[in-house]
């Protein structure tokens, strides 16, 4: 790695120490969890931090717990730890769908869902799934803690609502409703090691009589950030999921997509495919409730 | 700034080294510890040639800082055979001619061993998905997958 200056590395043991380091360092500070984005940026000289703060030795960052039905996933919990957590997978299968698609086994051995969130790629696979699940980002700063919904945490490509002296602590999931489930699907030319051309995260809650009681839909890679598609959820709620309702749902998803043309797909292609993927994700979530 | 002093275990042996804060684990393994079995391919986590085990997890050593491994266990390809006795996977790679230039081979072996420790009876599909993070540019994947499946069968006994 070519260097022009000396990088410092700190590995604090507490959140307070980390915040004090981040607040009192004048230069370019970067936080390190799995490093699968940061080190690539450093190798290619896109990032040239003066100080790297490794958050993995802070206990809370590695905690993965369920208390009173609420899961808290520490910001440094790795993808593989999430995939191997069977109970989490049965409660939030859509989130695990998303996490499973983040790179190879090697990458998931280090990469965290918190890092995927903070990297804020418009094509990030775990983000639409987190949004559809109603997950919140728990943020620590000098004045205490705050929580924001994941959809409000992301501001744009590579941009989050984290202030320069704040740190993402964990991702928190609401209590899972009975008769609910979720799914995340994406389209990529290859099945592995690729970046989403479009992605759809969905969560639905059904009544015993087959009426959709609640739904949340989020689409990725078709805008500057993952979007919540309220119209698509509204198209489902209060209805039995018939072919006609599904067609309406698909049209609402397509109407919300505002993708760009790039090497991974054209605008027309993405709008077409996101409808197909949304339909499949919906059916997958419904299948999982049964 | 002075270099950092790090103590860790490599292939079961205690070791210590001095490194710069931004130096990768791959660089230390190859250039300081002289364990050159671990290869550098892309340096961006795409090819898996630098795969090692870090506290029992399969990771890319090119995307790990050396300063992060204080107190941790690292397993590299050098620890795979028992002296002259090759690991079953190593033997099967030879039998199936699952290599040509050999650059990707240590990474494939480390990754395949991690799979078989977790799942002793993988399907071909599971092998292919697990090894998706290891790229081979000459042999192709068919013989590698066959070697892993054959090794799995022999290891199950």
C-alpha cells in the first residue's frame, strides 16, 4: 500500500473512548468494523485516513441479542454471525436474504451489516431488507444516544445522517408480528459476487383469513438511496393477495423507481425488472408465513 | 510514529512482529513471517487468493490490517499438511489435477477446508457457492469442485 503519511490506529474498549477519539481528532477519521469497504478504499487511495478507529473491541458493537422480542445487532457483528443465527433467520428471513448476498464467504466473515448501512451504497443488499423490517439505527454521540429509522439514516450515495462525532452502535428490529414474514431478492447477471441491478425488500403481515394487514416495501439500486414504496404497501393492505392485487402492487413499485442508466442496466430494463423481482419477493414472503 | 508490536498465533505457534498501522495482514504474513504460501491476487477482496483463517473464520488477509490480529489465531496454508503427510484436500487436488499455475490453490484449499469443517457433506451447488469468492483463471472450476467433493467423501469415511 503506497503511503504519503502515517496513519494512526486506535482500538478503544468503550463507546465513550471512541467518541472522544473521533471528537478530538482534527484529521480524516474513519471507523473500522470489517474493513471490506474501507481497506479497498485505502488500497485504491480513495480513502487516506489520518486515524482509523477499530470498533471491534467495544463489547456493545459485537453484541447480538434478543430482549423482549427486540433484536439488537451490534454494528460490528459480521455477516456470517448473522447468517448462522438460526432464530434471527426464522424471525427476519428477508434480512438474512440480504446479508447472504453481501460478497463471498470471506467478505461476510468480516463485513458487518452496520458497515453495509454506513457505506450507504444505493445498491446495498441489506438496506432494503432492514427498511422493510422496520429496523432502526441506534446512534451514539457526545450528547447521548438517538434512534432513527434506517430509511431516514441513509441520505444519499455514501451519505448518512451520522454527524462527524457520532457512531452507529447497532441496528434494532421491532418485535416481530405473528403471521408476518419477509424476503429480499435482487437481480444480478451472476448469482454470486455481484452488485444489485435492482433489489426489493418486503415484509407482510397477514390475517388468519388471508387478508394483508400490514406491509412495508423498499426498493434498492433504482434511486440515489433505497426507497420506501408506500403506494405499493397500500395496494396490498386490506386485500386478499389476488393476481389483480399483485398487478396493482407491481405497477406501484415500477412507478416509484427512478433509476439511472449505467453499465449494470438501463432505466427501462430496471423499471421492468423491479416489478418482476417485487412480485417474486412478495410471493416468497407469503410462502414463508405459511 | 513507531511501528506497532503485535503478538499472535500462526498455525498454532506464538509469533510476534512489528508493523505499520496501515499494513495488511497479507503483507506481514508474506514479507515478514516469510510464509509465502498465502498469495496476493487482487488486493481488493475479490479473488480469495489471500484466504486465511482468523480465529476460525475464513477471511481475506488483504482486507485485514495486521494491527487487528493482536491475540488472535491465524491459520495459513503452511499449517495444512502434517509434515510430509498432505491433507486429504491437498492430495485430492493433486489427484484430480485441480490446479495449473497454482496461485489460487492455497486460497481454494483454505476455503474448502473451512467448508468441510462446517458441512462435511456438501452438495455440488453448496461447494460452488461457498467457493464463489475464490477465482481461478486457468484450470476452471470443475476439477476443483470434483476434488472437494471427493475429499469430503473420503473424510466422511
